[in-house]
C-alpha cells in the first residue's frame, strides 16, 4: 500500500485530479484504448468535491477529455428519484458530468428505484465485468472505515448488492438532509468490497481529523471486516491519499516512514 500525505484537502484534490488525468491520458496513448474505454470508478461525498472541480477545470483547459471513459459510481441511495437533490445521480451530474465531455451512455450509476433491486445489483456487477473491469477506482472513506456503503462487518469479498446503513452513517450523512438522520434513506445499492478490490488501481482519499481513526485502522490495523477499508492492505496497487489531520492516529514511525518515501 502506498500512502501519500499532503498538507490539506486542496493539495490532495490537486494530486488526485492530476493522477486521474495522467492515468486517462496515458491509457489513451496505448493501443488497447482503441478497443476498450478507460473504466473509472467514482465516489460521492464531500471529500471528492474539489477533485471534481479540478477535473472540470482541467477539462476546460483542454488537458483532459472523457470521450473514451466509462464511469461506474460506487453507490446510490434506495428510494430517491434521480432528481432528488441528495441522490448521487444528482450529485454526479451537478458536480462533474454536466461540465465534461463524457458520453451520457457511458455513465453508470445504480438505480435505487429499480423494480427489482437484486437484479439491478447483479446487472451492475455484470456490466463492470463486461467492460473488462475497473481501471481506477477513486473512493472516499467513512468514519467507520466503510468504502462505498460497505459498513462494518460486510463481507470482504462482497459484490454489488443492497446495504443497510448503520445509524452512525445515517447520522454522518444527515448533514445533507437538513440535519435529520430519519430523512436519510435506510438502504443503498453499493458495489462490494470485492468489486472495489478487483480494480487494477484503487485511490482512496481521506481528509480531516474525523477520518484519523478509520485511517489508522486501514493502514495499521489487522485486516478485518470490522474495518472494511483494511482490505486495501492486500491490494497490489492501492494508494491512500490523505492530508495531515487525517494522519493524527497513525504511529509516529508509520507517519515518518510514509513521509520519507514520498520525499
Ligand atoms: C458516504 C459514501 C462514501 C463516502 C463517505 C464519506 O457514506 N457512501 O462513498 O466515502 O460517505 O464521505 P465524505 O467524503 O463526505 O466524508
């Protein structure tokens, strides 16, 4: 696992946007890009907002095109229509898709209103496989170490499926629902830990002291379904990109080690 520590959210957002742009641009120079698009996994939440802003700016400056990119979002609330201001569909269009040149048919977001949610999950997983898997999965991390909506005690080999949100997550996300946890949907469709793990590269963002405990468990804890993000220790090409406050609970020796490697 590579851990990149930057000063603050602005710095990690710049780093992440550059990394994504470089990955797409170098892929487009390869022969296989003629037969198969670059497949990008995407998160929602507050942390990636500035990454998306940077990507939009880079697109407007002619530094990156999304014409040959297919995206798969990590998750979506069950029961919210697309035009609900808190649906992840709405979030993604407002913050990224409406401002770049991605083809609408290349955007994939689970449908939380599908008549058969189990079938929707299976079809989502199959579509990822049919495109040859995910090249780069960008993600955030919950305060309880969840990736996507894979809450504590979700199987570490789980695939796309229905998830029940924990009271902690509903409380954390209530800031987007007028501060009322009861307004936060109780369920979501989420890619699984196994789905994320299959990506060729994983880039996880963590910012601020509220993520310090989760980050310490992710990087230095044992691999455990109690902290689903700890599975990243097993991935051959995972990067944790975090700011200084998110490192508050790392041991000094681990912090120094990762800092020295990036200098
Ligand atoms: C939600 C999302 C996760 C995200 C997490 C943290 O629960 N399902 O994908 O990583 O929140 O969000 P934030 O970046 O707002 O802290």
